[in-house]
C-alpha cells in the first residue's frame, strides 16, 4: 500500500512521556513501556480509537490506567495495537517480548558482536515497543536498561544518566533521562562491552561538555581522529551558525553491523565503524575525510533535525538536505573548497542524476512512498543539499544566516515542513521564493539550453537561456523552475570581463559580489525562455556558465574545443576549469565510441594532451597549483557518467574507448607522469591533512596512468609502492591499480594484503571491493567465489556493499555483461538478502534502475532478473517497491 503526502493529518493522540524498561536476556528482551497519552488538543472534538504501531512484538500484557485490558478491549494485528475506547488522557502500559539476536534487519534493537544496539529511523522504534511511531509525536523519554554486568558493562541511552546499580545474579541496571522531548526515531540505547575515549569541549558560553566515543575493545587507538573531528565540528557550528551544544554529554558509539552510515540519535549517535575508526595504516585519506564529514553531519543534526524535526517523512529533506549542505560547507572550510565542490558534483552526477532520470525519480519532497526506507536517496540528501545551496546563492550568505536564526526562533522544539524552512528564508531575506519552491515538488533534472550572440557594433552580448525538464513518473509536464545561473565572461586573454547587464543602474552600482560590474553574476532564470544582455563587452567572450555548479541542472552550450581549452587554462572559477576538462574528455570518448563502431581508432587531439600536460606541470594559468585539483582534473569521467550521456548504452564500447584514451595519454605523457610521480612524494610521517592528501592523490593518479601503458616496469612500480607504503592510501592506490592487470604482482599483492589484514573488518571490506571492481573478464566468477569466502558475510551490510554493491554499481563493464550473468547474480543475491535484511536488499536492487537504457539483449536479461525477484514468494515491500517501479508498474 502507498502512503501519500496529501493524506497527512495531525496525530489524534500525543504521547507526552514514555518510561521504558528494557531487560536484556540471553535469547530475548522484555520491554515494559508506560506512556502518558492524551488526545491531541488541536484535533478536538475527536473520538477515534487509539492506534499504536508495533512490528514483530509479542504482547504479554496491556494495562490502561493501571487496569489490565481484557481480550475484547483491544485489537491486535501484525502492525498495530488498537484500543477503541479510551479516555482523553490515559496511562498505557504494555509489556512485550522481542528477539534482538534474531533481528537480522538491523532495525529496532539488535545484537551485534559486542552487545546490543539500536537503529530507529525511520520506523524502527515500533520494533521495540508499541508506540505512535511518527516524527510529529514528541515525548520525554526515561529509559532503564538491565543486563549482565560482565558482558555488557556499558548501558547507554539518550540524555543524562540519573541512576544506576547492581541487581544480583551478576546483573546491573542504568536509568537515563533525556530532557528534550523527541520523536521516537531519535531514541537509542546500547548495552555493550566497549572501550571509551573521553574528552571535553568548552562551549562558547562556557559550558563544559563531556565527549565520549565508544569502540570495540582494543580499538581506542583508532578513535582519536573522530574525536578531533567532533571538536572541529562543534567549533565550526558555533562560529558559522552560532549553534551550540545543548547537552552535558555527547556520545558516539561505533558498531560494525549497521545498515547506513550513521545516526544522529539525541546525545547518543550510533555510527557504522567505517565512519569512526581510522589509523594511518588502515584508513585512506578519503576515509579520514569521510569521518570528518560524517561526524560533523551527525553533530549538525542536533540542531537541524533534532531541535527542529520533520513533521512527517515526506519532509525528510528538511533535515537531510540542510544537514548535508552544512556538512559540505564544513568540508569546504576544512579542506580545499573547489576540490570538495568537484567531488560533490561528481557524486551528484553519478548517483542523483541517474536516479532523477530513472524509475525511482522523485521530488526532493516525495509525494508518495510504499516504504520510506527506500527514500533515503541521493535526491533527498544530495539534491536536497543543492536546493538549500541555491537558496544560499539567491539570497546571499548574510541573509541565509538570518534565515537560519529566524527558522530556529520560530520552530525550535517543533516538527515542521520544508515550506516552513523556505518561509523563514524568504521572510529573513525579503526575496520571493514562491516559484523557487517548485524544486521541492518537481522531480527530474532540468536542462538549460544556452545560445549566444555578439554584436561588435553595439558591444552587446546576448545570452538566450531555455529551460526544460524531462517527464518523470507521475509528472509528465513541469512548470518552469527558478534557477540561479552563476556565470562569467572571459576575454581573449582569459581575463574576466566586468558584467553590466541591461537594466542595471550603472550610475549607482550596489557594492559586493554579484553586483553590477563584478565578474561573476547570478542570473535568475525563471521563464521557459529568457534573454540576458550584457553591455560594453569589447569582443566576443567565452562564457563560463554555471560557475561553482550553481544549480543541479544540465547545461548545453555548443563549446568548441578551443573554448574549452581556454576555460581550462584561464577560468577564475576552479570548478569550471575542471568542468571544461571533463566536457572535453566526455566529448572525446563519445566521439571515440562512434569511431569505434565505424571500425576506426580513437583520435586524441593535441589540444587535449597539451591541456593534460600543462595540468601536470602546474603551468601558469593552470593554477591553483593545487595537486588535489590537478588529480581531479586529470581523472577521466567514469563509465557510469559516460553511459548517462548515451541514447543506448554500450558498456563494452565505453570501457574500451575510455581505457584506450587513458592509455594514449599515458603513452604520450609517460615522462611527465613519471616526473610528477617522483616530484610529489610526501616526506615525513603520514598525516591526512589536505595538502599531503592532495599530493598523494596526484601521485597515485600518475601511477595509475603509468600502469595503463601495461609496461611491466610500471606494474612493478605499483607493486613496490604496495609493498613499501607506510600508509593505507598509497597501499590501496597501488592495489586498486594492480587489480586491473593479469600479472603475478596482482595475485601476490592480494594474498599478502589479506594475510596481513584479515582481522581488520574495515580493511577486509577494501580487499573485497578492490576485487569486485577489477576490469578483468573473470571478475564475476571471482566475486561469486568470494561470496563463499570466510571474509564475506551476507549478514553484514558493509560486506554486502563492498562485494556485491561494488560489483553492481562500481564495475559498469562487468555488471552489464551482454550475457546477463551480472544481472542473474545480482537477482540471486537480492533474493537471498531480502529474507534477512530487506533494507539493504532494496538498496542493492537499485543497481537495476537504468536497465532500459541498454540494448534489447541486455534489457531482456535485466527484465527476466527483475521479474524473478518480483515473483519471489514473501518479498518485502522494500524490494517490491524497487522492482515494481523498475518494471514500470505500481
Ligand atoms: N539520519 C541518518 C543520517 O542521515 C540516516 C539514517 C538512515 N536510516 C535508514 N534506515 N535509512 O545521518
Ligand atoms: Zn543525515
């Protein structure tokens, strides 16, 4: 059954307080809950029944105002407990039995290696106790946990520890009280044997907060970086948004079995180990960076998510889009802003653009869902962040801050909607955002078709911008979006021209960025077709369009190779300098694919090779002479991205041409790559800081190119790096190169790596991933064998994502094999996994999304695989939603 946004009604009952008592036993847990409930005063007069959500709960007793209810005084079905007759205010007590050890879904309360953990967002709390499990029901929580003392020394929940003690038979208990009313999805508890790292943070108003990170015993030496990340994030949020921690104690617990990345439970974040644990020899630069960002993300949720939460799950982007935006700004301030932006856009294009063009396309605020867990998507998160960023761009930094202040002044302690957020931004800035709000409700990636005209006699330069948006499921027609189009114009020397628009008041230009006469302007595109005229343009310029990727759209403009080379060399906007190179490479590969089909070899123009060479040398004009930037600019667009640019995807041709291009570059620039490889060695002990990481990134990109020559010496060089590296970044980079080549070093390195790291689960994940993403033709066979390997477990989401997920989303050419073997394999795995963990199974099944873009043969195989999943008995609604949408029904 489908849930619709338009059907939202406020809850007929509210829960003011909940007193939970959780007794953890060897094969079950007993949960007693006392709820203080009353009818929602805003919903009077109301006489409806009291309906509580519950999932896989064995009800032992239910009492209303202290009196046990008889069998005929309530109804119980698979998902609900219904009490038809209730007073307006009542105390409801239920006792249920649950089975955390059998909870393979990892939603609700579950057992993992070191103890018991919870995940409640979005609808896991109902798997712990009967409750009105929706985010607009906010209650005060008191939680008492009982467990064996030796096996589970730490008993944690949200808020403050108010009492604890022993209770005989080697057991103990602890009681926690959370002073902040919260929705059930923010509840958490942990009972485990862990090691604890402690620190303190003095907030800007002088309050001393205790910070604690709990990790698997023996791993304290891997928790330090996350603690520093937390402190950086706390300081940043005070400095940039004036937001301070509101708790005396802030805890992070790491667990190896976790469906997603991390969870912002009030005062008790629970994290996937992969976003906490790090040490130079086991984590890469990218892992360190992700830890910084995820720790910050969850911390930022304390205000954007927890203090102000979502009215309903359709509003998920209210907290996620905004928090991702905040996390991105934090990342930009901690690392290189342009490089962070490049990576974010690359990620958006790799995940969200295809989503927006496929069967699961949905607006940032979805209008319906079958299973809300399926909507923790790139659209809600990453496009949601782009929508917030566009508001920031349109109203400016200062107004954005005022808007945030107003948002908290109005809505602190409330469960609100995306409209409330935009309203605060509008009221604080005075900028009309009515049309802008369509971004929340219309799916699909808009296209801007840009054309231009220069008139030398009047020195007028006119840009014509047409916007369109392809149809998406349920939305055949779209209304025009309000699109901020940031742009600049470059003259022949590569200098920015001051921008005077027709209609500007040239006599009294307001000061500041984006003002008349400045070199980057933000045009508000609001009509289906619009023209913008620039005055006093001395010669035909090269337009630098969509600077900084100011909107999540496709821009089409007929750039010549020279114009792209000009932008690549001179654009003052680093993002567009990168973008120009990517466009050139994409055009080249697409042309090469056409040539290949005509039986001709790829032709690589000198302009492209020359541009790459200048990037490597860090020539004047190609700055910032930032190795991290050069590493990005030297990366060819990946196969998934090229596939999205084609009418009918030919994965073999894409792979062949892209690999060929890399090889040609490598052969032309062998000396330059060798030289840069040597020149960017990072001396001294490892540090994950941005500058060192940038050098390593460039160096390893060079090594990857050198290997493309397939020169045995280059492979040898990679192997030597693998063997001598004192850090995981360089070791892993070498291994990811070797994995593609059928050489003795490959097998030797893989074996040595496993032997050394088989007891570090996060490193074993890397070992699985690197094999799953190999371009070698027998990769699927290897992946199948690895599913039987002791290193793999289908019950652990990280293992599943590293092996099966990496193969199906990170190995385009092998997953989309013409014989359909990749599709069959994925279908088999989805079917097996669905019985254990439907949420993760559904995520895997998303790899089928783009099946209709392939040729008839592949489509037939994909359809058969999808139908086989669909027709499996007892399929979860999670997977059912994905496959029925993929097959085009509902
Ligand atoms: N709110 C969490 C975050 O973004 C993600 C939780 C996702 N949970 C899920 N079941 N899909 O930080
Ligand atoms: Zn989040």
